[in-house]
C-alpha cells in the first residue's frame, strides 16, 4: 500500500495541472461542464500622426493598374437577378441561353464562381440589375500597388485589400457599412460634406508574420497589437485573429489535453465523446477568433470614421479618453449597447476600490490599460444620455476646432460644457456605472 502513495499523489498532481491548463485556455468544453472563455481582445492602439500628405498625381503606371482593377470589378458585377423555384435567387448573368434551359453564373470575387443549369419551367423570371461599377480612385490604385498580392474589393465607401475569402469580406463590408450609417447618424452636425470620402481603406492581414513585419515598418511602437488605425496613412490595419498568438496557444493546449486523454478511450462511445469534445473546442476557438477580429475592425473603424469625416482633428493632442470612449461606445455593433468585457472590468475595479479617478483619466494622453478603456467607455455612455448630450457635442466641436494640447485642468475643460463641476461629474459617473 505504501508504494502506491507516490503514484496516487503523482496522479492527483497531474489531474490538478490538467484542470489548470483547462482553465488557462478558457472554456475548453469537457463534455458536461463548460467553463468561461477568456475575454475578447479589448485594448487597441491608434497611431495619432498628423497627416502631411502631398497631392497625388496620376502616372502612366497608375492608369494601367486602374484599368485592370476596373476590368476586374466590371467582370464581377452582377447584371441580372435570377428568380427560380418560386423564391430562390442568384445575382450574376446568363452565360448560355437555349430553348429549353439556361446556364446562369454567379461570381464570388477571386474565390471562383458557381454556374447552374436550369430548365425554363423552374424559372420565375430574370430581372436586370443596375449595379454601378465603383470608381477606382488614385488612392485605391496606390493602395493596391503597395500590396499587389492581395485581393482588391471595393464597395463604397470602403476599399479592402485582403486574403480573406469573398464570403468573409462580404460580411466585413456589411458590418462596416452598417457602422458607417450608425456613426453618420450619431455624429450629425459634427460632420461636414467636405470631409466625406468614398475610398475608406481597410487592410486585413491573414498571416501573423506578415502583419508583424508591416507593424515594425509602419508603427513599431504598436508591436503586439491586433489592429490599429494609422492616421498618417488613413488606413485601418487588422490581423485576423485566426493566426494570432493566443489562438495558436489555444490550439496547442487543446492538442495537449487531447493527447493526455487519448489513453482513456476504451469504447466507441468514448471515442465519439472525445471527437465531439475536440471538435466543439476547436469550433469555439475559431468563433472567438472571428468575433475578436470583427470587434477590432469595428473599434478601429470608429477611429477611422472620426478622423475621415472630421469629427476629430488629426492634429488632436491628448484627450485619449475621447477617442477610445467613442470607439468603445460603437464596438459591439449597437451604439451604447451592452459591452460585457468593458463592464466586467469596470465592476471588478469598482468592487475592489481600484477605479481611476476621472480627473486622472481625463488628463491621460492616451488610454493604456483595459480599465482605462472601460472607464472611457462608461463616461462616454454617461455623456450620451439626453441631459448631457448637447454639452458633450459642444465639447467635441470645440476639440475639433481647437485641438491644441491642454492649457489647464482637463476636467474643468470638459465641465465648462456641462452644468456642474468635476467633483459633481465624478459623483454622477460613479452613480451611473452602478446602474449598468
């Protein structure tokens, strides 16, 4: 019996270590008892470099590239909508027309096409589509020439370069178009027509090494970030989190735990449960990577829109809470909607007496910690309440017109546009976050 004690202790230690690994990965589903996934990536960076752009001038090479891009956009443009089997639809073009049937092709960018042969009795009707070919601007051309190996997509107001699939890009563009509509509707009078632009650029990397090399070249102080908006280049740059380090670590932990458990598979039912466990956890990891990527694109997309549409000045100095508060306000897809990761951070700090006083937050040149971002989000949500919104917008307008560094107390600067002082703002803010 004594000789078994070390073995039992070793087995117990191995079990405890396995559970710790399980928790570290975050919500690796053991068949009947899931735990909580780690929070999404919620701290992003923005390169605040005042743009000093020279006027771009077309060259012969630019014109040649523009012609090729126009040709590709024209070829991919659907010109007809096929309605068949009562309510099914396809957008594309008839490529063969015969007495008894047609061949209809739908194109999916550079990811191929799908053709169907349909007898005429299944066809309800074929409607013409008037889908204009978007203009390829000189900025588009220079963007593509910098990354000629990436796929070019243009759906106004966005231009994308990426290696992601046509279907993934369609989802991203739809999300950003909705974000654009939300932001324009929210910002209202803070936007002037002269500030609008139709070639808002997104650069999405699928390879972590390529992204890291680009960051070292363009924004070396942002190494390790998942995405950023570069004011100088007027580009939103994001790494798809599928290839991020934390996802690779998650895959490694899943494989490690799977290998540890492999010897316990004795029956067909064990094998099925093991396969299901592995499949579900890998699926959850992929889903979390997709959501983290979309969240980064939304967050950085607000920085992009705020500067592109003139709501914030590219020469703004300090007041980091304004930029990050606005971006966090929109990052969940519903302006001012529930933001669990920010709220969890906030309530944890509140319970532990770790809140950063507003005077200190308002004086920060930029947000650094997850708590800074959470507090900026909550303050923006407070200031967007009906009783404070007009004063907040007047404050944003003042920042846009006079973006110089602080000349006095930043808390007093904000409260000048409200009807109370910094101490009262602190009191109302802390009362507000307790209601969230």
